[in-house]
């Protein structure tokens, strides 16, 4: 007689011959499936051909899902682990999926319900918006386009954000339940897609209508000091030499402090990214300096990063123009907008492979602005 | 996948050209990827190419799901993948209705659709709802967990002229009998449709005699419903 495996395993287990006659069956198997003479009789009719096909592959152990009729209910989902041995007997272990399965069902049912509540009209408008944005990305956006876009975006963004945010919350909640199913990538796609749309919209709102600047007289040296404070550790971490040259303390601009910081930080981040994109390991360097330039203050931001080609330079300030995988392409267009609102301008000079210089011109404050 | 006589997808797609079959397979893979947007783009592309929406809902979606069922048989995917593809189909159906079907403006209920209580397969039913709505019939869908007595209560209250029942799993087939018997007790005579791929296995014999034969229809697929709506269905004119 064939050597029998250990039947004390606390799981439904069958031992069968080539005709799938059941030779032995564990206690658990009896409890769950009842007594059967042949293994086929406990398989749901519609998955018998699956079993037939897979069980015939005798040379390697098989694992697959199968629907089995239990004493309790028909067509329950099981994971089957099946292995033939040399004397043409086969061990079949059946692990019920119900727990895992139920979780997933619940999760997806809830998600589907949410989909049912999605406002499809908004969705269509969102897609239109994105299409428009894609077009804009190609053409060099003019200011009136920007205004138009801003109008549309502002009307849509608020409405869209709410449902999207709630879906994201939901999906994040569900993610842990789905890990085992290896379908996380699906969830990831949803989350990142939603994040992307959200961030585009948020950023876009900023571009389209930056809050009217709350202007005050600011010594440029103050601005630089704050910048240094904010970025010192980050640049150390990236092994970049951040040089902020001393500025004449009497040099003042009349500007919104937060917006100016946003501009300088955007520039700094671009510079850091340009350096980290360098193929070789030359030491990255970023230098900030400021000096009087007629009625203006000129702020120079210089880096020795990858630089940019003609094509990039001409599209630089267009919203959504980016050469980065994860960029929104809104950084510089926002900067441009802000500086413009301050009565200033930005220009750029760059040599591919060597580096880039941005110059920001802002009106100086010679005397204290009159109080009105 | 091998084209064997045993393969449901190939059996069901025998009438189609190879190129449509390939399209459907391609569609099935998009569904499995869980990418709603791409799936929707696929649908819109077919519409642009001149494929009639009836084909999308009666052929493309059902056959893509059948193909997916065959992938499971082949052990190429798991039930979780089927779930994901089903979610995407749900999305497509809802989105199509939202975008292309103007809801009939009557405030009553002209048709009702439900799944046999306990059968979780509802894509067939949802597609039937879509076809009925598209035909201008204000249709209510009662879902997959609607017990028989709720179903009856709803029908008695609204008196829809069409009552449709969807059944997918073989072991739920016998319940259909209970439904049909109960529907006989109604104080009026709606058109009754029972839809399901296995419906030909059902031999309905009522203890109380069959419901009016003219008004009971067994349909194996959605093409039959679409055809029936176009040709045979004559709504009773409200007096
Ligand atoms: C997708 C799918 C699911 C999805 C359903 C999602 C949903 N929201 O509907 C999910 C993943 C949830 C699922 C779950 C299960 N499933 Co399933 N599932 C399938 C699959 C792959 C496709 C079904 C489908 O949606 N087809 C597309 C639709 C459009 O087609 P359809 O439903 O057949 O409808 C057509 C006709 O029936 C008819 N029709 C249907 N309704 C109506 C109504 C009207 C009015 C009309 C006119 C026509 C009509 O027209 C349609 C188009 O031709 C099939 C495989 C297959 N070959 O069918 C298995 C299948 C149906 N599932 C099966 C089983 C057993 C299950 C489970 C019970 C397994 C389990 N224990 O986990 C579970 C259910 C769990 C539970 N809680 O009970 C078995 C059924 C076996 C049987 N003996 O009947 C099948 C056949 C798989 C198999 N080969 O074994 N499933
Ligand atoms: N210092 C720089 N050196 C080289 N290229 C730059 C530099 N600054 C900007 N660029 C180029 O200009 C493009 C637009 O920059 P912008 O800040 O608007 O968007 P981004 O940096 O790509 O995206 P985000 O700001 O959302 O991260 C960049 O993708 C890059 O190609
Ligand atoms: Mg940037």
C-alpha cells in the first residue's frame, strides 16, 4: 500500500488516485464537504473543466482557485494545492478563501458604490480641462489664454476636489486590505492619479490667480537670510554647495514676503533638480546674489547643473511645460506671474551641460512708500 | 489561449470576425488592468469607429467578461482580477448612462430589474437596465440583495409594465420558479422577462399553471432583449 501522508493536518485534505476516487480524507474535509467517493462530485459543475485541465499536469505541484460545494453552501472559492507522487496518487489541499475574499468584496463594493455617486458631468469637464491643459503645454501659452484657463479652472476645481478627495480617502483606507491580492498597483494608480489631478488644480489655482500681493518694504538681505535658513540642511544633504552672497542691507524691494519666498524657493528647487540630473559627479553649486540695477534690484540665481537647450528655454515659463517625469511644469510659470504682479520681470541664460543663470528684476524702494 | 471547442469565449464568438474577436480580447485586457479611463477611451473609440452602442453592450462587454472567465479557467488570473474588471465595467455602464442617455422624464416606473436574491452577478442586469433606459423606459434597478417579498411589494406599488429578473449561477436557477409563481399573484399582468445564460436549463412548470405565456419571455442574452424592445414590445397606452 502507498505511504500515506499525515492526515492529522487541521485542514481539508484529500488523497486520491488517477480517477480522483477519494482514498483518504481528513477530518476537516469530512466536516466541510461531507463524505464523497470521488473528488469531482464536490467541484462546482462549471469549474470541473478547470480542475481537469490543471490536475492533469502531473510533473509539478499546482496551485489554483476552484469552486467547491460545501455542506454549507454551493460554489465556494478555495485555493487548491495539488501534488502527484510517484505511485500515481495525488494530495489535494483545499484552503478556503472566504475571509480574504470577503474583505476584497466589501472593499470593491464600496468603491463601486462610490463610483456610482461620482458626478460624471464633472468628470467630463475635468477631462476637457486636462485636454485643454495638454494643448496648452504644447503651444506657448499667451497671457489671455492663461486668464481663460484660470476662469475655467477656478469654476471647476472647487467642485472636483471634493469628490476626488473622498475617493482618495476611501481608497487609502482600503489599501491595506488589498495587499495580499497583489493588486496594490491598481490602488496606487488611482491614488497617484487623484493626487496628480489635485495638485495640478491646486497649483493651477495659484498660477491663475495668485492672491493679490500684500506688499511691504523688505530688505533683500532678510529674504536671503530666510532662504538660507530654509535650505541649508537640504543642500547639505544633497552635497550641494549653496552660496548666498552678502547683500547691501539698504537694498529693499516692495513686495509680498510669502510670494517672494515662493519664487526663490521654486528657483532653488529647479537648480537642485538640475544638479541632481548631472551624469557625472562634479560638485553642485548654487549661488544667490543681489545688486542694484538702475531702478531695479537684480537677483541672480546661478547653478552649474545640466543647463537647458533652446527648445526648453523658449517654453520655460509656459504653464505645464516640464521636462521632468514628476514635474507639474507650474513652478516657473507661477514665478513669472508673481514677479509680473510686482512690476518686475525674469530672464534666463543657459548653456547646456554647464549651467543656468536666472535673473529676477524687481522695482527697488528708494523711499518709504507713502501711506494712503 | 487555445481555440478549443471547450472554450466558452470561442464558442460564443464564432459569428464574429477575427478582427472583432481580437478587439474584444484587447478590451478584456484593458478591463483587467483596472484602468477606467483607458477603458472608457476604448468605448468612445469604438463609437467613433461606427460601432453601434448595442454591439458594445450586448457583444463587447459580455464577451470580454466571458473571455475573462476563460482566463480564470486557464488559471491565468484570480477572482480578484474578475472583481477589478467588473468594477471597471460598472464604471463604463454608469458613465455611458450619465453621458449619453437622457433620463426619461416621467416620474413613474415603467420597468424594474432585479437579480435573483443571493446571486452576486449583476452586470447582465445592469446592462439590461441600460437598454431599457435607452429605450425611453423609466427603469428601476433593485440590485442583488432584493428579497422576493421586497421585489413583489415594489412591483405592486409601482405597477411597472416590464418586470425583468436576472439569474447567473446555476444553483440559483431553481429560485426562478418561486419568483414566477409569486408574480402570478399580481393584480395586473406585466411583461415578465427572465434573463440568464443558463436559462435554457430551466423548465418552468408552475403548480398553479404558467403565467400568461404571451407575457413571459426567457432570454439567454441581451441581443434578445434589444431585439424584443425594437420589434415586439408594445407598451400599453395609458388610458
Ligand atoms: C465577473 C464574474 C464575477 C464577478 C461579478 C461582478 C458583478 N458585479 O457582477 C465576481 C468576481 C463578484 C464574481 C463572484 C463570484 N462568482 Co463569478 N463570474 C464572473 C464571470 C467571469 C463573468 C460574469 C459576467 O459578468 N459576465 C458578463 C455579463 C454581461 O454576462 P452574464 O452575467 O452571463 O449575462 C448574460 C446573460 O446571462 C444574459 N443576462 C443576464 N442577466 C440578464 C437580464 C436580462 C433582463 C436579460 C434579457 C438577459 C440577461 O445576458 C447577458 C449578456 O449575454 C463568470 C464567468 C462566465 N463564463 O460567465 C463567473 C461565474 C458566473 N462566477 C461563478 C461563481 C461560482 C462565482 C462565485 C460564487 C464564486 C465564489 N464563491 O467566489 C462568486 C460569488 C461570491 C458570492 N458572494 O456568492 C461561476 C458560476 C458557476 C455556476 N455554477 O453557475 C462562473 C460561471 C465562473 C465559473 N466558470 O465557474 N463573479
Ligand atoms: N535651473 C534649471 N536648470 C535647467 N533646467 C531648468 C532649470 N529651471 C527650470 N528648468 C527647466 O524648465 C522646466 C520648467 O520648470 P518649472 O519649475 O516650471 O517646472 P518643473 O520644475 O518641471 O516642475 P515642478 O516645478 O512642478 O517640479 C523644467 O522642467 C526644466 O526643464
Ligand atoms: Mg520646478
